[in-house]
C-alpha cells in the first residue's frame, strides 16, 4: 500500500477516496503502528505503508513524512 500526498490530504494506492488530515495528534500505538485523525475518523497505519514510494523503519519517521 502506498500513500500519495497532496497538501493536507492523501490518497491510498490512487483510489478515488481522498483522506484529509484532521486536527489532532497522531496516536502512536507501538514502534511501527499509529492512528491518524482524518475526515473518515481514526485511521490505522503501520510502517508497511509507503509514502510516495518511500519506506520507513519506525512510525515517528513515517508520521514526520506524512505531515511534511
């Protein structure tokens, strides 16, 4: 699964559904998993999801890239 960013929103694998990042702090569940607040509610992600084709070893780096 891959995220393509577009400002404060993103698409998963190019599907037509657009997720807008909502206000709130990401909830880190463990070293590789988190919840991100979106317009569809809390959405679960882990480091198996790439961002713009880039992989990450820990969720903190993954979150920093998503919010960049």
